[in-house]
C-alpha cells in the first residue's frame, strides 16, 4: 500500500491515525481499493467503494463506525488517490 497521510484526531501522539490507500484492484469485473488505518497499536482495513471495514484489530465498534463514515465522506478523494497509484510503482518503492 502507498502511504497517503495522517488523520489527526486530537493533540496527543497516540490520537493520530495513519491512513494508506492501495492502488485500484479488480476482481470479477468489479473495481475496488483497500484503505488501511493504524495508530501503531491497532489496525483496521476497509474497502472502497462500499466503505466497510473488513478487518479490525483493536478498534472499538464505535471507532469502526467512525472509520466507515470517514471513508463515505471522503469517497471521491479516496477513489482519486487509488486511481493515481500504480501497483508497480508501489512495489518498486517498497
């Protein structure tokens, strides 16, 4: 995945989430991308365009709901970011 940026949820360092977005993937003719959130201790991964968290390790149900809402509210931006990524560039820069 390609690191996108930081979502600040407060002033303390442990209140900062890092978000990464994958390049566009395709399966059975349907396009999607993965969005991962982590604060260094906990990780959640979702998929767009359905904006659902598919894997959660440590976030509360309320936080998972907030992450899903974040993806919905920023869907167009997330889709644009995923479309600009090239999977070969991500692998080459790893």
